[in-house]
């Protein structure tokens, strides 16, 4: 069952260390075009246990030499992957659009973001400063005992298993942020493709395989495995060669995989991004001054990508007063005029409907705008929804704190700013918290700012949470369940720190040290030597 | 029940935010002098649930303002604590010796280490570079959308619960590495005192309370709670105000607390240091060249502190050949001549005896030296033990991989270096891995080095694992169960990274940013601005 897509054959097979696996028995599935309901060829076949074992072992073996690769070698790989993805051209965009129902412009934008992200990590590892190198030289004369020579740097944890979500077929999956940061760190990667876009995944996987080969690296550095149910994912995170897991997806799925990681004979780090409703606080003066502007910005953020973003603003807190009615009216008008969008798959569309019913069914919640029940030809069309409740009701009804994935938001009416602060503090952990305020207005409410920081990883002033920058200074993480470990980010260059561990070499001769820890520092990497930061030789 | 110790009153009470709690009902316990079996006054009373709740809430409230403290303010606190500990003088040393059976020189050395550690963290936070500050300025002209101003730094996670072990009454407990690094990070601390040395803990706790008061910080920054069973510890890690946990102790205890952290409505980071047997590999040429020297060094490391160190060398791998017999004979002779030492408490002495029985009872294990069964007047005296087994037996019998806490080691006879590598790779995660080699000998065995790195956080050449430096470049951590998260160290300045999280401020005006993120950089902190490291203003 092979289908020709322009000049590229999709085979429907997992690849282990650069080679497609034989299509043995096992379950099969198809991608479906959510706009039309049309089944997309080819048929995809779940990877078998033996082949999955081979992928993980190959990653473990490749990891021993890939660990010693230089920053330039890793940078070359990351850039080659970006180049190969771009070389897929329209084939990739066509398949992306067919599998997701998202517009071409989004596909192109996400491709640019993905390739930019790969090149950002390439720059990072080429420069080398990220590895937190520390050298304390020996002091044979120290009393009461001589001081040894100790040298530490961040080294790769080993093979990483990556699980991407449905909503970012490029930037968060096969060659997305988890893979890019893991490869940058020196870790081989085994990606479990999302069954919602297996063709996009196969194309990108092939681009990575080509890049790995072109760079002369061991093929085990990358494998791509397909599976629809839980078996493949569970076996992957349990495999002894896998040393860390990156996951973006649902709370339930994430909790399950995390528990498997914790129950291994040797537990390993699990980083999951699970859920966020991204509160937006509208302070009274701002609301009075620019109700329509805020409504327009919120509408754009809420409906972008049919609301299918982890930073989608699902919660808006305000105090009734001047501008409040104008804001709500303007928002409602824009939402009513929003044409139906195509959600990523039927499971997501179904979950959206269930979420809306859950919220709308809570006593004390007012439905300001109900979503259309018409799901269109593919069963995936959806329109926005808007609800309103008092802060007290919201705080009491925990079901309202759960993410509704899609273009829906809940307006929460607070008695005053104190009530708003109390509501923020009652939230689960969030990726973002936003506030709109007039100049000087926020300075009078430091407790609101403190609450925002306590509950979220990124604080936004006068903006909207969607449209996450990919940069050195971005944070995409937060207290549970935004992410499973508040100490890391999954976007931006700091995402590399999820996949590294400090290793100390005590009294080693130059030749046996990793190159970056030797006295000579030809790349002028910033290192901490005897307590002083320097870029020269030791 | 108050006892006068020189000029200091021990009260036997927990302190919550600087105030001793009223001695309500609840269980009580005494410290015991392990050298004599003598019960030590005063009676200690377990903290009640309501007081524990107060301690955690006070930490949560203090955390809001302590989070905003400057590096100099935190440095002043850490230095004040060191000064107050030193001011306790002989009172502290006397109580330490009475509660542990350890010699005065050890007490004094550990005090110096503890105070040095506090001052090291003071220097770290005063300099400020550790906080990984990143600033990317706005670009209103960027296409297709303007770039926002984003600024990120590492900020405290919030209140940390600290559980110290029996074997480091100063350096790993009340004012030890976990507390020092958490306070440096900007986190309040609630310490659960180890019931084996409650008096030492009370004295140090009082020193911290005095320092907090002297520095004008909120008293909730530190609380010290007593408890003997599981109730207090379990309630502590479950409390919603606690945001991270540091634990040094047993595998069983650590697993239990970690599971409680994971089962919270909002799971939090748990860092535990649980177990390590610290393999030492003796390569043939080194063994042939200096068998007696290695034996002497190993003996010193193995019996230091009656073997009660987490880096105690419990496993020695070698290949039979020239020097092997001389090494074993020399080691045995030194061990036989070692006088009995006093272990920390009866539970540890009992566990030592059980561990020896467990190892000695394995078929294929030869007991080269049995420990004396005489436990002395306090029930805590112990002598060293030495065992030997083939690598094959060792790899098969997982019970031999378990730590025996005390002055016991197992010699593992390997067929060749390949057998040694296989044995290393079969180990659980370790804090350290050591190799003795002649110059150039190790270069021929890169696979051994790779295996050491795979299994341990600190690699030592021609030395011994005990005597952990406290420095910028040290690593005291490793794959599970050495520590529960391989990505961190619990000793050295990098230990601070366990208690911080990245937070990003997007489009914030100067006045609302944390001081360290503002344009002005009066402390000349190294920051990454628009991709370039610089120490000036923005």
C-alpha cells in the first residue's frame, strides 16, 4: 500500500535507525482529512515490540558516540534537518493541510518556526556557553587536605522519547522543540508520531534520517515509530535504554506516562506539558479606556487556529464597571461573526462539545454564546463559545478550572481586585497569566502580580498569550499541570536543560576529559574557572 | 523539662516562624548517646498538625516578600547564620558528640564545612550571575508580527521542606546544603529535624532564627519541626504551601515521600539522595604497581566516619593478576587492625548487621573478614567487614547491589576489563565511580570511562570517593537511586538549581520588573542581552 505524493513515497512504516521496518502484522490506521472526512492513504502500521526494542537499543548505542560529538557537529545536524525539511517543499505543506484542516499559511508559518527553532539550537550549541562549564584547579598545598582538580559540565542524559501533540504537527513533534533541544543536548531521540498526522510525521522523519546520514552520524540517533493506542507509548517509556521523556498532550495521557516513568526499576525524568487555561485579568482603568481594543485582541487570540493552542485564553477576569459592557458586547459581536473552523480531528471536536456541555451545565454559569452543533462534512467544524460566571461560582466549581480545548472562554466577574487575586491563587498552574492595565494601574496591585507569578511561567502585560516567541528569554512552562516540572521550559533555548545532567571529572588528565573541559579553549566558550568567568585557556 | 547546657537552654520544642510552639500532647522521644546508651535530656515533643500547618503557612506568606529580597540581603542572611553557628561554640560540639558518637574533630570539621558552605552560597547570590538572566528587547518592526520585550530569570519555587539524614548532623541538615541553597534561591525553609540528633538541630535552628531576626527578614522564612514517625514528614510534603522537597536518607523513606509528592493535587519537585555503593575499579597495571598504596587509601575511605558516608566505597572491582593478592592482604590487615567505631544509632547498627548477613548469606560470596558482633555499651559499636565474589555472581544477585551502610565492602573479581565494564553497566545509579589506572592505562579503555559516566555523577581518577569538595564544579548526584533526579546536584553551588524556576516577563515596564531584570545593572551581573553576554546596562 504505497501512495505517490508528488515526488515522495509515503510508506506507512515506522523507521528504526534510518530503515523502514518490515510491515509485519499488528494494528493499522489511517489519517483522516478533518475538513472532508476523507480517509488519507497510505495505511499506517503500528510498530511491533521487537522493532521498538531495536529502535531504543539503537538509540542507546548511538548515544555513546553522539555524546562525544562537538557543538559544531550537532549544529551541522540541526541545520541539515532544517534544510531537508525545507527541501520537502509543497509536498509537506499539502500533507499537513490534508491531515489537519489548518490553512496553508499556518503550515508555512509553522514550518518556518520549526526550521528557525532548529537553527536557534544550532547557534546555541555551536557557541557552547550553554553547558555551564566549571573548572576548579587542584591545590596541592591546601590544608588540611589537598584540593583535587574538579571539572563539571552539563552532559546528555541519554536517549529521549518524544511524544508530540495533535495541534503542532511540525513545531512540537517529529523535528519540533523537544527533538531539537534533545539533539542539541547530545541525546538520541525516538519519536512516537501522533496518529492524527502520520504522513506529516513520516515526511519530517525522513528529512531527519537524511540529515543524520549526510552528517555521518550513527543512524540510531533518530527513530520514528507509529502507534495509535497505548501499547507503543507505554513500551517506549518503559524501555531501559530510554533515559528521559518529553510529552505534550492531555492531562490523562501525561499522568499515565509519568506514572510509568516513576514505576520503572530506574525512574527517569518525565517532562510533560499537560494543560493550561491562561487567565487574562482586565484591570478597571484599562477596561474603561479601551474595551473594544481589548475585545478585538482577545477575539484574535481566542479563535486563532480554532482555539487549539496550549496558550489559548480560556479565562477572562474583570470587575464590572465602565467599559465592561462595551467589552463583552464587542467580544460577543466578533465571536458571533466568526465563521466555523475545522478542528484537528473528531476526538478533539467531540471533546470540545463535551467541554462546552460541562461548563454550560454548571449552575451559575451563563451561556453568552453557544457554539453551533453542526460539525460539517468531516465532523470537525466548530464555532466559538462564551460563558460567564461570578468569581465565587468559579472558585467553587472545580470543573470550570479544566481546560476546554477549542475557541471557548469563560468570563469571570470579580467583586474587586482582591477577589481577582483570590481567584488567581485558586487556579491550577498555568503556562501564562496576562494582565491589561493602564500605566501605573498595576503598580497599585503588586499582590496581583505576585499571584500571577505564583501560578504561571510567563507573565504578559497588555498583550495576549498566544504567539509564543522562540528565543533565549521565553518560558513555556509553569506549575503543574501546565508542565509536570515547573523548573523547566519546553520552548526557547533553555529547553535544552531538560535533557542534560551535570557530570564531574575529578583529577582527570587532559586527554581523558571531554574536549570542552580541557585547558585549551579554542572556541572561546565562557567558562567559570576558579570562580571567575573567562573565555580564554586555563 | 528544660536542661541547661553550658549557657544554652534546650527546650525540646519545634519552632514555628521563630517561636517555640506550646508543648501540647503528642508523642515524645529522647536522643540517645550511641557510645554509652545514655538517654539525653531534654525530652523532644513531636509537632502537632495545627502547628505544622502554621509553619507551612508562615513559610508561604514569608515567601512572597523573601522572593523579592536582593542577592545582598540573602548573602547577609547566609553569613549571619554561619556566624551564629560559630557563636554556639563548644555547646554545639558537645551536643553533636553526645548525640552521634563521632569524634570532636569530625564535629569541628563538619561545622567548618557547614559554615563554609553557607558563605559559598552567600558569595554566589551576592554576585548574581547564577540566575541565568536573559533579556530580548522588543522589535516593533519585525515582520510578520512585532517582537515583544521578554525577560527571563530563575526565580524561587517557593517554600522548601528539608529532611536531613542521621549521618551529617550539620552539613546536610538544619543549616546544611539543602537549607543553604534554598535560602540562597529565595525560598523559605521548613526543616524536619532528624530524631537521631534533635539537640544539635535545635541549637542550629536557634542560630538560624537569630540570624533571620537580625537581618530583619520575616520569621516565617525558617521553621524547625520535630517528629519521630512518619506523620510529621508526610503532612509536611503534602502541605499546599510547600513547593519542593529536599531529602537525604534511605531508599524506602525517599520513595515514600516522593510518592506523596507525586500524589498531591498539585505535584511538586522532590529531590532525594537515596543510596549509592560507589564502585572503585582497579585496572591491572595500577594494581600491579601500587597494591599497598591503594589498599591504604581504600582502607581510609572505607572506615572514615565508621563507613557512614553516602560516598563510602562499597564495591571494588579488579582482575586477578600481579598485585591483587598483595592488595587484598594489605587491605585485610588494615581492616583487622581497625578498632571498633561507634555508629550513629541502634537502628543503623542493626541495619549494618542485617546488611552483612544478607551479603554473607549469598551463595558464591566469600567472607574475607567478618565484623565483630559485639555492639558495645550503647549497642552501636561496629567493626569493618570484607567480602568477595565473582562478577558473574555479583551481577546475578541483585541483593549484592544494595547499599550496606557502614564500613563494609565487596571485592568483585572480574575476568577481564570487558567483564568489569559489563558489571559497571549492571549497577544502579551511583553518586561516584572511581578508577585507579597507570598513566595511559585508562586511554585504552574508553568503554570503561563511558560506563562510569553512564552510571555516576562524579568520576574520580586515582582517588577515593569520600571527602566531597564543596565548590562550583562538584557534582553530588547521579542516576536513580543515587538521586531521584539525575539533572541536579545536592552539593556545591549548582545545588541552588533544584529550587528555582524560570519566569518570563513580557512587555513589563522597568518599575514592575524584578530588579535584576531592569535595564540598569549596577552590580555588573553577567546577563544575556539580545543574544550577547554582557555585564553593563541595557
